[in-house]
């Protein structure tokens, strides 16, 4: 009898030890069925992958991550969003999604059509706002209240600084832009090697202050999977453009309508294409401003109107004496929509200054609704050499 009692005691102690070991320090238990996320209960802050499930989490509402809510979505997790009212807004907390090449994270609509859920919106300044190897599809059901456009993923600063790092992500089949970033204090800490396909608008919509974050390693168009619009959409309305060096992309950079594009120091790589919508023009007039556009014969730099019609944008206005100003192996076309300072032209050199400085060499200047080049007569630092002109309505050269 004593032996039986001893064995029973040892068994109970062993069972308790196993139970304690299983519960201690293991973190969240991996669900064995799809977890339904509602906005009524406690939000789990670590979302884990169960490889036996096709869908790990189903979000049924607009999840808002407030102060102290730091959500981590682990590699391999698949999240579906139930309807047009569901999504995630990071208002004060953080959202970290770090997948990897072999275990990406998937965020998609329960209904696999564009615009079946809202999207992912970042409006907090946490260093934990990170996305790597994440696929975002089917978002863009409506304009989120901080944003003026639909998108798959958005970063916005209104009254506070915000931050996001996004690398090696795929944004596809969204209604609207793939990615949007705007705001004076928006910090796009990293933007690298992302892919954009079949979004109904352009792959990226970005404020001009973030223009230098656009990278050449990202894929902005894929044959057979094109986005609705094949360009990088740039809002030049606010705030200011920083000094920027633009790399050649597979799509043009397009400055949206109605705003002057005020340049600080802009350096363009060979093969860059800049497009301008109606009402816009390139403005280089403060003392330190500079436009450095040196292409090659094989890869000229192109400045053109978005519609391809003469007079569809203002043109290039250089009204300072900075000897760095240079256009070489460039094509400038479709300007002359309005008078830049003293003339309608693809390029005006002078205006408010009597001693403008710019070299224009080996360029093709064509199809202006005004002049090809208008310039201050006798300006010693204006060099016009070996340029080709055609189709300029008021003439090729106009000294004044």
C-alpha cells in the first residue's frame, strides 16, 4: 500500500511539473483554428503562424493601435480582412511585420478583389513601424480619414511626426495607389526593393519632401501586371523639396498639376524622365538653387508634358546665377503653356536676374507652344552649344 501511494504521489508531482514547464515562458499559444479579430475584446499583440491553417487571422473591423498597443505579426502569418470596413490604423502604437523570403507575411481581402478592405495606415512615430517581406493585396475600399487617396499602405503626418520602414514588400491588386506617403514630418526611414503590380492607380504617390527616398531597386512595373498608371506620382504642393539626386527608373517621375516645382539642388542621372502636368513648371531661382541634368547620347534626360502636347506644361525657368546649372544631352519638350517670367518657352534663362548662368549643350528642344529657349541677351554665363530645335511655335531662340 505504501508503494502504491508513493507511486501515485510521484506521478502527480511529475504531471504538475510537466504542466508548469509547458506553461512557463512559452508566449502566445499557436491557435489551431483561424482567430477572429474584433474591436470588442482584448486585442492579441502577437500574431503567430500555424502552418496547418490557410488563414491565421480574420480581421472584422478597423483595428486602431493606440498608445501602448504594439502589434507584432510573425513570419508566415496570413491575415484576411473581412469587408470594406476592416483594416489597421496605427495611430499611437506600432505595427511590426518582419517576414522573410521563405516565410512572407500576407495581408489580403477575404474577397480577392481590389478594394475589398481599407488598408494599412501608419500615423505614429515608432521605430517599430517596420514592414519586410509583406504582401498587401485587395485594399483601397475608401479614402482613410487621414489620407486623400485610396492606397494599400499609407504613411501620413498631420500634426505629429510619423515613421515607417518598408523593404522587400509586394503591394498588388489594390484599388488606388500601392503606397502613399505624405506630410511635413513623415519619415520614410527605409524604402527599398519593393514591388508594385496591378494597383488601379500609380504604384507610388509621394510628397515632394520624400522624393529622395524613391529607389532604383524597387520594381514599379511588371510586364503583364502593369499598374493603372505607369509613373511615380509626386505632390509638389507642400512642403519643400530637399536636395535630391534622382536615379533612372523603369517609369517616369510625374509632378502633379497646378504647382510650381521649386528646386533646391536637383541632380538627375542619365535616363531619368520627368513629366509635368498642366499648370506646373520647374523653378530654379533662389541663389543656392541648381539644376544639374547631365545625360548621355545613349541615355538622355527627358523633361516633357504629361499629355505629349505642345503647351501642356510651363517649362524650365532658371532665374539665378549659379554656375552649377547645366543641361547636357537632354530633351525638353511640350512647354510654353504660360509665361514663365518674360516669355513662353521650353526654357527661360534670366527673368528676374540680368546675369543668369546655365550651360545648355547637346540638347533637343522641341514642340514648345512658345519659344525653344528665351534668354537674357549678353549674359556671359549662358552657354548654348550644339543644340537641336524643332516644332517651337514662336521660334527657336529668343534673346531679350
